[in-house]
C-alpha cells in the first residue's frame, strides 16, 4: 500500500530566461490554494492526498501543469475553479477531469 492514496505535484518552476514556465501563471499560489482546500476537506495526510511542489516537469509550454499519481494523469489549469474540479473529481472521487487533461 502506498503512503498516500494520491499525490499531486504542481510544477512551480520559474525560468529566468523568458521561456514559458508554470510560475508565470501563478502556479505557486494555486498550489497553496489546493493544499488548503484539501486540508479543509479533510483529505490531506497519510493514507489520503498529498499536494507538493515540483521542480520543472518540462511541460511548461502547456502550463501551468500538475500531475496526479499513482494514475500519472497530467492536467493544465487556469484558476481556482479548475483546481476545485480536479480536487472534487480526481483527488476525492478518482475520476479524471478530461477537459483539463493534457
């Protein structure tokens, strides 16, 4: 059994050379929002969900991006509403949010 049921990694990379990067889309703030929402919903912690930052996931041109394991599902998102949908559908109920999947 895995230590976490699901693990969400948010790319929060900032590229200094001007190339596209997730942090230019507010990735860190939305990662913080996801962490707080998971805590509020009581789904964070061992045996449940873990939300983490990741270094560059090398898909910044499609960003901002996050990946959910163990499924290996990649998402792009725009705002809190998208994050809420990912939390509700995927992290809580195990259903892929196809409209946000990349």
